[in-house]
């Protein structure tokens, strides 16, 4: 099998001490590796200097999704504790969740402040379908989101081995987060402070879209031939104004893999109505056999081994170069994953 499609090509060893358990403070103090593909040059800097490298004429695309307080803790009537991770609505009064702890269909789960849940279905893929109640009144989507806001916790990724803290409410959220619906943050966006955002908006052409990131973003690819992997889907909205800017842009820089996936998905759609906002389920899987074709530049964090996101990066720079860049990042003590440092690919 060609190296580009072999799962093992996307594996690497990361020392545990390089997993960032807390964000850089201030945000711009995070390290930034800049890789210029045309010159095959690497620069080591920090986010205070990112504007020295962003191409002046590029359209900057940002994902303004907002993270839900999606983790809630409950218990069975018998007393056994359970942990729910809310994903999304899948039908009227039905919601998709992951549950830590053994459950069975029709089990009633008790949460704080009079909230409860009924397990409706145990799916073969490991997800559970549930309904939520407050004092025996069935909750609609608004009611569920209100519940999460009241009793939920920040859904830190599984590789951050600590409980969520007060700081995560603001730090695991971009300063331009607007539309509630994600269960994971668009992590490249976390490097921008309010001051940096204002500078970006003043000096660069930019636009926003919304891709609600699901927990599937953390899933490792398991197919030995990565082309057989079935990518997770995520809800996408691109406003008409943003579509027009993307259509007319000669050069595009995406802030994060989620913004890039969104633009690449949109660019490949046919026969769409360009007189109204786009609503879609984004299911594009980018890898060296299905490479990035519309986006020119990417700001991204360093991703998990064997993940679809490291395959996306490889689709831009090549498998061997991606491994080399990650090795350089490790050698230079860059911090990895959601709260880690970043890389700008030019």
C-alpha cells in the first residue's frame, strides 16, 4: 500500500510532558512555528508576531462556533454515578450522547436541580439516544441547552487529565465565539486575544462561518487504509456574505482545520443556491488522496497521532514533511493539542 494511505504513516511518539494541560497566558505567548512551503523554510516565533507572516492579500476565514457546557454528571436511582457528554439533537426530543458507566434502555438518570434523562436507545456505535426532563416536563432543544448552561461543565478533551476549572469557561472558547453548538473548541482560534482579533479585522479581509465541532474530531482513524475511514459529520453554516467573499478571494488563510474543512466542502458543492445562507452537514475527509485545493494557507495546532486532522495537514505538506515538522516541534519543546502551540502553513 502506498505510504500516503497507510495508517501507520500518521503515527508518532509524543512525550506526555508536551501535552498542554493548561493554555498559554496570555494567549499570544504561545509558540508559533511558521512553515513556508514555497521556500521550504521554517521559522520559530510566537503569536505576538503572527501578523508579520499572514499574507496581506489573503482572505482570513474564522469559525465562530461556541462550545456548549456539554459534560454533565448524574447518577442512577440505585446510586451509581454516570457521566454524559452531550453531542447534538437528532430528532424531536431526542439527543445523542456518550455515557461513561453502564446503562440500559429505559433507565432513568438523575441530575442536579431536578433534571433527569431517559435512555431511549443503545446504539451499536457506542452512542446513546436519550430524552431530557425537568421535573417530569419533557425538554425541547432550548430547554436542553438551558440545562447544560446551568449544570454542565466545559467538555475538556480526553487527553487533558484534569477536571474542568473556572478558567476553562473563557479559555476553552475563542474570543469571537458566537453560535452555540460545538462540543470541542476550534483550537487554532484560541490563540487570538480581543486585541489581536481587532487588529486582524482592521488589517485583513476576513469572514466568519460556523462549523459545530463534534467529539468525533478526537477519534483516531482505525482503518489500515485510511481511504476506508468514514469521517464524522458536523453541522455547517456559511452566511451568504461569507460565500461571496470566499468565491472572490484569490488567496485564503483558514484559522483552524475546521474552517478549512468548511471552505473545502463548500468549494466542492455543485448546484447550490447562492442567494441564501448555506446549511449543510460537512462530511469531507481531507488526506493526501483528497488534498486541499481551494485554501492556500492554514493556521493549526499540533494534532493527535492517527487522527483525521493530521491527515488533513499532510494533504497540504505531504506525509514525510508533516512527520518532519512534528519531529521539529517535539525537539523544540512545542506544546501539543488543544491548549498547545500552533503552526502557520504558508
